[in-house]
C-alpha cells in the first residue's frame, strides 16, 4: 500500500515532458553499443515474443524506437470473416469497456471523466457519442504498438489535446482522477457505416511521441488544443480499411474507441483486464 501511494505521489511531482523527451532521445539512439544492450534487456525483461515480428533479431533494428514499433509478419493478426464485426484496434488488455452514461466515461473504481473533456472540449462533437459505447485498451511494454482501424472509416478531423503524461497502467487508472482526460492525446474522428467513430491515442509517461499514418508526428509543442480538418474540399478523402494501421506509439500507452448510440454491442466476454489482440472481434 505504501509503495502504491509513493508511486502515485511520484506521478504528480515529476516533470513528465522533460523525462519523456529524455527517454525519446535515448530511444532514437542508433549507436549499437547503447541501443543493443538496452533492447536485449527489454525483450528479456518484458518477455517480448519476437517470433511474431517481421524481423526477429532485436539488434537488427536501427534504434529502440524502430524495435518498439516493429511490424508483424503477414497473417499474425487475421481479421474475422464476419465483415460487420468491429475489431480490436491494438494488442493489450481491456482497461474498461461499456456504456457512455450521462456524457461520462468510466475509468476505474469510482473514477470517471467527461466525454467533452476527453475529446478536447467540443461539446457539439461530444453529442455524437452520447449514450454510445466506449472501449479502453491498455498497451503494455511487451505488446505490439501499432494501432489499427476497428472498422472502415473516412477521416473527418484530428484534435491534438495537450496535457500531462501520467502513467496509464491499472494502478494510476484507479488512483488518478480523470486520467485519460488529463493526459496528452490525439483524437481521431472517422465517419463510418456505424456512424461516427473516435479512436483516441493517449500519451503516457516515457511516451516519446504519437504518430498517425496521415500526419506523422502529431504532438506539436504548442500547449493548446489544435484541430486539423480533413473534410475534403477538392482533395481526395483519407479512407482507411478495417484492420489498416492508423497510428502508433513510441513506447506504451492506451487507445480508446468511441461509437454513437445503438451502433455496436460489445461481446460479453470482454471485461476489465481481459487480454486482447489487434484484429479480434469485439462485437
């Protein structure tokens, strides 16, 4: 209990962004004498399954970040045959899953947070997800760290929301109020056959950056909410198929998926702490 309290206190006082920038510099280091021992230690420490990776040798990656965002071999994450199934966006474990009630999203053990706050303060956009469904997936250090599309969708907008970088493991989720609405995040809004869908990439302690396939690095230094409109005006719309990569984390974090009212029904077996893999059916 004392250890937990000290860990939470530490989270509140440390300079999140300074530590993360330092970790980012180390993670991009290409010097073999530095990156190889650390990468090998990481694989052993977290029991990373390199047999799934396109390149199985940890030392073959030019940097730790290249290893961490490694692609998988073809066929490692098959999609369900049922074309209507919503698929899990990432490897990891369910942190929470359920209904969006009274415009609030459940976090853990007595904690919840505002839907409007989560998506960056746009109350009109938040109304599109009222009484809908949410799923929060925690990506642990050993997991595959690319995030994929739950359903086919056309990108409408992306909102970068600056914030803190608390750790996002179960301990902090249970003890830091409004955790996911306080951390830095990229809110990606898609129009789909199931109505509006949000895929939210939430940053965390030591996460050096969040990237998307259409914009690259999406964590600008300006400490204000920024909205990027992708509604086509004479331009080709950005449409991503179900299962296609849409973003990635350089070091671990959390992905949150939102759907509107009466659009999806989550599978009964999905519950808190249940392990999940990218591509498996969630409905």
